[in-house]
C-alpha cells in the first residue's frame, strides 16, 4: 500500500517517493497545512497515513490570504495549491491541521474568512473533514458557535481517553483505560454547552482536559483536539524551545516513563485512529 504526495516541499526535494498507488482508486485526501513547520508537518501526516496500509493520494493546500513570516510565499505557492486551483475537484477527505494562532480571537486570524470558505466548500466537495487541534476549535466555532477560553496552564502532554463511545467506527480497535491517547499542546480549551448541539457527538473524552474526539454527521466532520500526528520527540522539542525562550512551561505530562525515556505508545493509537477514519471514508465512497 502506498501514500502518494502529489505536491509539497518533501516531494519537490525528493524526500518523499511518488510511487504509483496499487489501488486503481486510492482515497483522495486534501491537507490544508497551517503549521509554520511545513516540511515536518508534511512528513508527520504522510508517515501516519502510510502506517494505515491503505492507498492514499495526498494534495497539500495553503491559505492564499495568509501573510507568511517564515517560508517565502513564492516557495509555498510553487509547491502547494490554493482553493481556487482545486475548487472544481472532489476529495474523499480533507485534513485541516493545527496552527500557532490559538491565543488570537478567531476573527483576528488573517485567513479566517478563507478558512470559512474552505469549510463551506468542503460541504459539497469533500466526503468528510478532519479538524485537528486549533482547527478543531475553529471548526466548532465556525459551525456550532462553540467558543474557546484560555487555560491557566498549558495543556501539554499525552492524554488518554477515560470515556469512549464504543459504537463509533473511529474507536474500532481502541478502548478506554489508556489505549486511546494523543499528544496535546495548547493554551485554550473548548467551552462546551451543557447540552451539545443536535448534530455534535462526543466520541472520546479525558476527565482532566475534556473532549478528545467529536463528530458531526450532518456537518461531515471529525474534530480531534490534539496532535495524533506528532513525532516521538515533538513535545520534547517544544518543551526545550519554551525553556530556552524563558516562557512559562511545565514538563509534558504522561510523556516520560520512570526511566525518563519518552513513552511513544500513542503512535499505535494514532495509526489506528487514522486507519479507522480512512476506512469510514472508504465505506462512504462505495455507498455503504
């Protein structure tokens, strides 16, 4: 099984193979990469998708209205597509990544209007959208008017599900008791109403930090509040970075074992979660 990247920085630098898919009709995924570390994020998602053993065809997109502070705009434009360039196409799935803008009000993000346009476009051109971290909060705000609030201490570490909906296909092969877990790295949390909106469903939650996975059938969406795509050392690197910048930061919780080694067992969870999501897309594709 193969994951083919149609574009992206890794492909242009020949760091990811464009091998031909074995499936005549691979799942077509669009990834809106909002992270400043474009190459790292590309590799994280491609590697996790490759671990699912399903044939996937990936196209990377960027928000055209964003003012770039890192990579030159010309470099991104040369290797990514915009909504205008693919708006007549159809995809099985759209992944919208996290973004380091969570402390800003949603409307203050320079590509907020475009974010909404992409979410609206996806309703008719994408089978299902997977929102992650900031994008999950942004999607819930845009689609359900669910707000966020700043937390006193950064939610930082590996958090396991204490409750899960075993009937959800996203949980196939996963369970409560610590098996479903994922990295979290955020300064904000959702402000959920006592009763969730009709279309919104809680799939997995942690007693300490709240929702991990939510779904909305009519909105064709899955919301994941963490970063299941993260590499083993991502949280360690973030911790070191913040310490060096003299920012208030605590050691990531549930991340180091008794020997002070990184417990990266969440990778198994991540691979299963992505595989489950892709299989739901397959079922929708064939009309089950």
